[in-house]
C-alpha cells in the first residue's frame, strides 16, 4: 500500500532528474530526453482532447434530453459542433487538409470564428476603460505616482501625444524602458525563483496537493 | 460619482467608430524599436530567405494582420524570399491569406519567391529540430510538395541559412523562439506582437535577443510609414488616439469627483 | 608590365582566397557533428561569391564528395553526417556566377566524438547546486523545529472568507484555472489553492463551479475537488457536472466564463492560473456583478489588470508560495526561506555586476552566459 502511494512520487522524482541531467549531458539518450517527453505530452494531450469533447457533449446532451434550463442553447451547441466537425472531416478528405483556404471548413473559420474572436478581443477596449476609470485614483502618494505615469504613457503612446508635445512619446518610452522595466524584471526574478522552488518541492515530494 | 458602466461603454463605442468613419489624417512618429526592425530587414541582401512565423490566430488579427501585410510588402519589394510557418494550426491560413495578397501585388511566384511550410505542433521541439535541418520538422510544404522540389529551399537547411526570423505573435511563442532559436542557434530575430505584449518583450530587445520590435496597431502604422504605404493601421490611429484621450478624460473626471467626495466627507 | 602583373596576380588570389580552413569536433553535443570554419579575402566576398561548397573524404588523397553548401555570407558549416571516431578530411570551394573562384587547402584528419558534459553550462550547474543546498539547509532547520517567519499574504488570508461570504449570500463559487496545461508549474500551484478552496466549500456546503480549457486540467481539478470533499467529510456534495470542459479556444473560453458569471452570479470568483488577454475580460465581468474576486498569476503582463479589477491579487511568486503558505507545514515554509536566500544572493550579484560594469569590468557578464 505504501509502495502504491509512493509510486507516483518516485516517477516524478526520476523523470525530473532525467530532464535535469539531460540539460547538462549532451550525449544520447540524455540530450534528447526533454524533447522526447514533450512529444509524449503532446500525444497524451491529443487523446485527452477526447475527454474534453466527452465532458462538453455529455453535459449538453443531458440538458437537452432533460429539457433543463436553456436547453435550446445546448441544442445549438451540439448542432454547431457536429456541423463544424463534419465540415472539417469533409474538407480534410476533399482538400487533403482542412486548413486549405478553399475548403468550406476555412470558409466557416474566416467568416465565423475570425469575427467572433475579434469581437471578444475588442471587448478589451470597453473593459480597459471602465477598469482605468475605477482604478486610477489619487488615493495616496504611491497611487498618484502610478496615476501620473499611466497618464503620460496613455497619451504618449499614440500619435496625438506627439502632436500635443514632441517630448511626450520620449517620456512615455522612458517610463516603459526604465522604471517599468526594473519593476517587471524584479517580479520576473521572483517568479523564476518561486518556480524553481515549487519544482524542487514537487520533485522531492514535499508538495503533492496536485496528487490524490 | 460613479458613472454608469453603460455610459462609459457607449462613449467608447462612439469614440472608436466615428474616427474610423470620417477619416482624419494623423502624423505617425516612428519609434526606435520599429525603426530597428525596419533597418534590419532593409539591410538584407536581395535573394536572402527569411522565415516568417505567424504565431497568432483570429482573435488578434486586427492588430497583427496589418503588420504582416506591411512586412511582406517591404520584403517582396526588396526581392527577399519568404518561408511561412506557424506554431498554431490556424495561424497558417492567416499567413497564407496575407502572402497571397501581397505576392499577387509584387508578382511573386510560389515555390520560387516564397513557400508555406505550414504548421507543426510541438513548439520547442519544432524550433530545436529546425536548428539542424528544416526538413526534419517540415519534410514537405503545406500542400505536400517535398521541400527538395521548391527552388526557394535550395541551400536552405537550418537557421544558418536564414539571416533573420520574424515572429509575429499573440502569446508566448516568442519566448520559445528566443530561448531555443536565438540562445541555442544564434538566430537573429525580429518580433511583432500585440500592444499589450510589447512591454513584456522590451527586456529581449534591451538584451539584444531580438533586434527589432513592432508593437500593436501603432507599430504597424509606423511600419506602414517607413515603407511609405499607409494602409489599415495608419487609418486606425485617430481612433486609437481619441480612445486614449477618452480614457485620460475619464480618469481625470474620476479623480475630480474622488477629491470632491473626500472633501465633503471631511467636512461632515 | 602592369598587365602582366594583373594576369599573374589574379589566379594566385583565387587559389588562396579561402584561408585558415579549420575543422573540429562540434563541442557540447551528442556526437556525429564536425564544425568547419574558414576565412575569405574581403575582395572576393564582395566580388560575387554565390555559395560555398563543402567537400569531404575519408582519405586525404582522394574520394572527396560534396556534402553540402553554405550561403555566401557564412564562413562556417556544420557537418552533421559524420560518424563518431571516423577520420575525415575537408576542403571548401567558393562558387561565383561564373563557376569555381576559389579553393581552400585540405584540412584533416578530424573526427567527431560525443560529450559527457556541456561545458558551457557549468555556471548553471553551480547555481543549481547552490539552490538545492539553500533549499535543503532551511528544510533541515525547519525539521529541527526552528520556526520560519512568513509575512501575511492578504490574498491567501482572504480565501476562506470569500467562500464564507459567498455561501452566506446563497451564491455559488466560480474557480477559473485559466487556459494553460499541467506542464505549467503555476497551474499546479493553482491546484494546491483549489484544494483549500474546495475543502472550505464542502465544509460550508456551497457549490463550486470550475469551467476548464484543458481536458487534462479538467480531470485534475475533478480529482482535487473530489479529494477535498472527502477530506471535509462531505463526499455526498461532490458534483462532477460542475467541473466541466468548456473549450480550448482563448476567447471562446472567455465568452463561456463570462456567460456563467452573468447567469449564475457567483458570490466569489477565483482567477488563479496562467492568463493572457482574457484576464481583463473575465475580471471586469466579475467586477460588474459585484463578486468578491481573488486572482493570482505569474503572467506579469496581466497583473495590472487583475489589480485594477479584483479585490485581492496574488502577485507572481505569492501564487507559487501558496501551497506552502496554506499548508503551514514547517518543512514547506522552510523551503520558502531557501528561495529568499537565493534572492539575496541574486540581488548582491546584480549590485556587484552593475558596479563592475560601471567601472569598465565587463568580462563578468561572460560568467553568466550559456552561449
């Protein structure tokens, strides 16, 4: 029983050790081991996609058959899924690849997915405005610094900033290049150390809340 | 004072759409990172082969597609050959669309002046494989033609034969390109990315790991100015400018009302 | 006379145009590779070389075969078709539009071998050994019972409270683990926090919803929640249907989560994982319905958005330290101390490096190159 519990930890430990060795030892089999394992991850995630499809469809089929709340939307989802999947298979057979620009699958992509994704992305313009309105208030000295810096960058980064005062873009670039960069690097160094620490904890089995 | 969200959103909609409809001209100042990117590509000998990776999908197309077009115009006008690939399956058709559009304009032929390698999953694995031989990662082009049969691929084996790699990305693919292609194989890289991502790539630019950076629609507009071919990005600049001003005005209103309220509270 | 000289001179330039041909075993590799470098007279380089052709043979006297070409702007070729231990001889020919314009002497014998250690990475090894030492040193201290001070992290302190307040309002809890997969260490950290959140949810008898963008993360979140419910003694409350797959598409996922936020009006929203452009779309929608929001990510770009729209934000390493912080186990807390020691060393190195570079000692940067 103890062996059974320890087994995943042993696998974790030896796999990570192999990858670390592979970083320092160029000769086969060590040198390629990280790449090989990454390929394995790809293969596993390929199959795992089926799990996702299963979860998604099961949920919505259940909702349709039990006439749950919003079942009509679920029906739309299922029909769209089947339709696009069918288009993909058909295009794959007819054009060799579903991603050929002439295929009906790509037609659906160009005129369906592209506008939809662009729409979601452009929501950021709205959200960034309401967030900025709320967040940038001179509540304290620190917040005032932040506010002034933000205002300079906001105006300095667009053509109109240069039209107002030629130095504005230069100031905006300076803020991004120096103070902002210094802070970002500090946070990044912290994150990297944190990631190494977490990896070591996972490797030696101290941190295992991701396991059963 | 709390302005209703809906009013803010309505203002945004108006400020963005109106300048797009009534076209206003706005001068574009070229920033150093974009100038660098342009210069590096401009220095290439005619006939060199560059690798263009369109690592973005539909969501960020509004920002990155104008950039793709501007760069391709620059390359083809200087008779530089282009190999297109993507780390995203759906990045290939987007790149292909841009290539088809610009190639027709400059009378370039598929196989001779450009080729589409396509998509291959595996990101880091692909980048490393291409370091020794591009044909290991892409034995054929996207249509299944062996790379041997494409004249453009003659003498092009790996990064040694590609003077510059251009990564147009919406996510973290540039990290991988820098980590593997640049650090391991010394590949020179020029990057284009969305405006939000740009700040996170400045460290690469400062460290010389990338040699030019085109950020967002503004960057694309600057590039359009450099190649003297103003297009979509340039016409988007007034909208973006007014939008930034709106945000600024809202921040000012927010602060004024914040101070008034605080004073009122102190009095009471 | 001049004419005579020119006639005589040109061919000799051609013959010696490629000089210093050298071939050596490519260092720090898995074998099978020999690097060849050469120099070329500048007048020839500007004078229309189209490419170089590289020839190889197993004997110096003959049997040379063309094994590849290098572009005109290169003076290096890596032969990756060598067999380890076999002796090879090389020469290089410069080719212009008119044909052969220059040739090098023959270099050899040279053979390739595989290496046991990548000598360019000794610096990484030193740092790694130091980190491991610092890590276990503090863990050992912790095992001996020496207490570690750890500052309060408001975002983590607020976890239980957020679940409690949401339950009081009779609303569900939404946990968004982001788009990335299990290979990302931040996602694993998110699972550790999820375990705590799910346990509290079970204790309060509330409902937790987890939309997923990655099927493997979905199964992991299901397992973690199931386990947490079991631990809390409420396995009966566990509902697998609330932990589902939405889509792997970035903005599709954002739209789906937004829909759930607007329809279900959760009382508490946890945005913990790796995020990209969808961060603000999710956080602002959550903010608009007045939910208590706790976010955390290692994506530095998204931090400002989370700070603007959420009540609490775990900034970078706070997120990674969460598992240790929440567990309160001395050994895990001790390991955090190890990270701090490494950080102090790093700060000292930066200061020393900046000073030395300021005073003109620039060689020090070479020590940190893995080139």
